[in-house]
C-alpha cells in the first residue's frame, strides 16, 4: 500500500469511528428498542466491522 492510500484509509477510518461514536451516543435518544438498534449497527456494512458482541 502506498503512503497516500494509507493516509486516505486512516482518515476514512477516523471519520467512520467519529460518526459511530455519535450514533452510539444518540442511541439513548432514539425512539427504538436498543437491542434491535444495536443489532442493526452490528449488521451494518459501514459500522459493523468496527463493532463486536462482547
């Protein structure tokens, strides 16, 4: 992987993690069932790779 691509991927990962942090924070405010919302996040192609089921 070349340095430009590595930097681009690093920035993308940081952006996705920042978005995910906001989504998780807002989970309490959503008018949905938490376990179902969490399952949707875990199944998400965008966020799922950053989450686990511990």
